[in-house]
C-alpha cells in the first residue's frame, strides 16, 4: 500500500508540467548547464527550507575519501503541492542524483532527480528549468 | 368586438416587443454562471487560487511562472526607454531576486505559487505564497496616496465596475516586468517608473476568474496593451493554506556563490 501511495505521489509530482520549479531565481543565476552532475552517495541531511530545499549526500571518491555534495531543489511549498514530501528523502539511503554543478565550482549543485537503488524516483526539481535554449527572437 | 380587436393588437405588440427585447432562444438557454457573492451582493473573491495562467495559444515561458506574450505588446516608443536590458555580469544587477529582493508587481502575481485573497467591503488583500508578497487594495474609493517614493508593487486602489473589480496601480520603481529572463538568460524585460497597470477581475465561471492586466508604460510603449489570464479557484488547497516563505532562511548560493561545503 505504501508503495502504491509513493508511486501515486511520484506520478503527481511528474504531472502538471513536470517540474519547472525554480521560482526564486532563474537557473542561470546559480548553476551551470554545461556541467551536468551524476552522483551516487548516501543521503546525510535534508533541509526542507525556503527559498529552495537542500539535501546533502556523501560521495565516496576513488581514493576512499568522502566528498559531501549540497544539492538544491524546488521550494518546499511547490514540492508539497505536487505531492513531494520531505520524508520521501530518506536520510541514510544510497541515492543517485542527476543535476548540474554550481557556477562557482564548489561541491554544490542543482539536483533535479533522486533515484533510489530500487528505481524509485523523487523529483525534487527538473532540468527543464535550465536555460540552455537559444535566445528567442524579439 | 372592438375590445377583442384591441386585445389582438395588444398581443401582437407584446410579441414584437418581446422579440426585440429578449435575446435569441439559444442565448436564453445559456445559464448565467452562479458566481460567488458577498452578503452585499458584490462578487466574492475570497479564496485560494492558482497563480494567473495562460489562455490557449499564448506564449509560455520556460519556468513555472507566467510571462507576458510578446504579441500583445504595443509598438515601442521611438527614442523611449529600453525595454530589454542585458545581463552585465554583476550578480546583484543580473538577478536581484537571487539576493532575496522582491519580484515586484506584476511579476509577483505571475509567479508560480498559490495565492489567497481576503475581501471585505473596504479592502481586497491578495497574498501570494512566493515571498509572501501581500498587496492591500483599498476598495473604498480613496485616491492614490501622494508623496511616496516609488515602490516595487506600486500603489493600488480598487473600484467596482458592475461585477468587475478594477485595480489601478501607479508609483512603481523601475524593475523587471516579468520572468522573461528565466526563458532567455541573456536579458530582462524592464518596465519604467512611469508604469501604470489596470487589472480587471471578473468571475467567468463559478471556478475561474478572468484576469486582465493592462500595461500602460508611456516611457517605453506607444500605447497601453493588455493580456488576459485565468485564475483558477483551488479550494482543495485551503486545507493546507499558504506555506511559509522566508527567502533569507536558507538562500545558500546568492549570485552563484555557494561558498564551499556546508
């Protein structure tokens, strides 16, 4: 039953425009769409705060060291109205995150999608927000 | 007999009168929407709503915020103030909202978040979840305030035109008109400090408000222009109400500078 509810929530989150969540600022203000990220790590903390949620994952490097990445998502209110709740990001879980790196090159980025090992997705935002399209004609 | 003839004439006159006075049968059959009304008979806009959304066929931006459709724009005034403003590389210029500066009207109401309206006989209060932007609109016939500095949201006053609420807003600070810069990261669309907006709100059905914004900016355009949007009632959002929005709470990467790990 829990699984069914989760699936429905994810479908709800994906429907109705499939994201386009950034409202506080444009994607270009903070992130670089030429630096896509694909990370796998352990979710260590979730900040369900405005103006955007942030969550943190510990990523194991080839030399065995750990790098903590901070990942930004949508505004809590927007996510909750789409059926995405804080408890869907389970601290301690191993997750795959897709997104884009921060413009300053730090270990921060825009994480649009979190995927658990069993394939479940939590859409915390979407790459549709990135602005890589050519400038439209005036 | 004379009385009988008179009655026939009276009936004929009545029939002609009825045909000329009443709309065709098809129009009569169109039900008048049972719009919400307050106890004093005014249209009732109390409630929770989705932000103004596009009508079919209108240009859509690449964020969840609604933007104006360029085909609505009036021609630019020759020698007028520039409407398009390029980014300069200075983050405070290029995206002040990333430093928690306000969206400013009309971008504020077009932002993709829930809204709640509170209406009394004397005021309409429009609260937008984004930045918890609040517009307090007097409906008591008072004029615009004088002697104030220009404002991000301007100075609104409202009045009723039949079942339409007309909100007239002046005294704006020069600021981004809408979220066009989400769609085209190279530039902003700016309104001038001469901006004057006229909003018209009218229930078009029991669940949808027709919302038209007129942009009258004589420093930029040769004439006022308007665009109609739709505001959908969302009673299902009332259980949760508006969520808190404190931009400064965790604004981690202002201007793209995240400052390393946290």
